[in-house]
C-alpha cells in the first residue's frame, strides 16, 4: 500500500468519525500493518457510551448549575422531560435483585433491610422520597458499598414485579441521545474526580423528573463497575411499604463476612 493511498484512507476515516461522533469502545482501525487509533469515550463505569460532543457539553453545563431551582429552570431540563416520553419500560416480568447493608448492629432480620424510614437524600432521590436501591447482581453490592475486609455485610434478595410497575429502562442502546448523556453525567455525582459534580443534587433532580414523568422507578447503569465487572442498579420510588411484599424474607436474608471483593463476579441473583 502506497503512502498516498494510506493517507487517503486515514483522512476518510477521520472525516467519518467527525460526522458520526466518537466511538465509545476501545478499538482501532487497522490500515495495512499500521493501526490508526480511534478516539475513545466510555462512561464513568467503563460501559460503552457514545454521544456527540455538543449534546454531552450541553448536559454537563446543565449538571453544573448550583441550585435545584437553577437545574429545574434550565432549558435542558425541559428537553430531558421530553426525551423521557420516548423511554422504554422494563417489562421482563419479575426482576430478582439484591440489596446490601453494612452491619451496624441494628439489623436483626429481613424486616430491617428495607429503605431507611427517614428517607435521606441519595443518588437519585431527594430527602423525604423513600426509595429502594438494589443491584441486579450480587457483585454490584460489593462495588457500591466497598466493604472493608473483616466487615459483616448483610444481603437481602427481592423480586420486583416489573409487569405491574412503570420502571424506566435507562440502559438501552435505543435511549434518546440526550438521555444517555444525562445518565452518564448522573453517574459522576458525588464521586471523587466526578467532573465538577461534588454531590448528588443533579442526580436527585434527574430522579425527580423521572418520577414526575409517571415512572415508579428505573434501572440504571452501575456506578462503580469497570470493563470486567458490570451490573445495573435498580431504583424504585415508593409511597408505602411495598418492598415488604417483594422481599424473599428469611429465605433471601444472608450475612457475609467480607474477606475481600470476590476475585470473580458473584453469581447473578
């Protein structure tokens, strides 16, 4: 292959990338024996993620507003609400998931494993909105809580009825482009090196907009995953004590003494 042909192919590849946006996965375009590295973009968890720079920049500018009122008044908030109307729902029947809590000496059995009755604010819920957080894989609990060796970790399994709840599917490749950017930004809330999002405020506003759009909850990409270990977080907003009906109760309650994070992914629940 001549240098002139090689240069033409490289130029064509770069023009295609400029038009279609950055590729999310690590890969290269091999031209003869000399690879041309493609631009890389991954979400905070290592998941494949692609979005044009303009949309992503718009969402980050929205996410960095300093107050709830500013976030809700921002024009991108209205665009996100519009995107929610086309978001698919999870309709897989029953979703088996697991919730974990660090042993604080107060938890006696499955009855103590539900959402905090005081409903403090967290990643996707404002204070006062009682919310069940769980993972679709047990390894997700280890990643979310990061228990230290020697810690006692309490696990509780639930079966969430997706066929009777309106649960937004926020992991889909068909998610509206703006929504992909929003949830990727929400992953960074409150995390070290979180791109200027020092607390959960943006994620709480996002969760509130999802709830106001008529959804009972959402299934979102993991927050602490990586290329090798990925899972999903199950977020369900509740008015009452519905979680008790979904609990596997004593049969799904376990206590684990943590030696270290499992070297291999813990099996799906």
